[in-house]
C-alpha cells in the first residue's frame, strides 16, 4: 500500500472555492494524515496544507482509523476507576502532554496516542522505545516522532533510581 502527498493552499481572503476543492478531495480519498501551516503574507496570507493519502479501496488499517470509524463503540472508559491513584496521575500527565503536542501540531489528540494506548504505557511501565513500539497500534513513525516526549515522564515515574527494576538503563530512547 503506497502513500501520496497532495498540497493545497487556502487563501485567507475568499477561501470558499479552495475550501470546496479541498473538501471534495478529502471525501474522495483515504486520508491518513494532514498537516497545516499558516503562511502570513498580508492580504496574500494563506493556509498551506499537505494531505497524505493511501492507495486502494476499502477501510483504513485499524491503526489509522479515528475513534468511531469502523471499530466498536462502547461506554466511555473512566481510567480514574481502572488505574491506581499513582498510575492515574502518570496517565493524566501523559494526557496533558498529548493535548499540548496535538494543539501545537493542529491535530486531534487521538492522532498521537489513544487513551487506551496511554493507559497501556502506564500499566506496562513503559520506559523504552522498544516497549512503546510493542503497544498495539503504535508503529515506528509514532515512536520516532513522540518517544522522546512521552518516555521522559514515564521514565521519571517508573525507572528505579538505584538501577534496579524494569527501567534500568532506559533513560535514552532507543532508535
């Protein structure tokens, strides 16, 4: 399955025609990622968008679907009830980190990691890139892009200061 990049410019003034073209394109393609950047140039300012799509018909692979797209939906999970107080504190730290990064990138938080993936990081005491990579739905691209951010609070929470335990020697994310 190959991916393709498509570029769009949405002018600040009279954006409607370009928005219509972009929306039509998005409805007709399997979009897996979208990046946007504001280009400030006075009256000629515009949004620059790079859309990554996949070839072929059919649903997106499970790891690329947004919540509610093709997977079962159920009652909302309350991680405060499922995790210990200490673990929920680490989970909340990861969730806040995810929210900040997602806002900075202009993407929804689940595009980084789902709540379940964050909870798994906490439950499994993840302190290395290899452990992060082993979580269902976490691929090499996410590890490369986000491990350095997420492993810091995980290592602070779970690495043993005396060198004993699962986190020993895992201070630097592995490639």
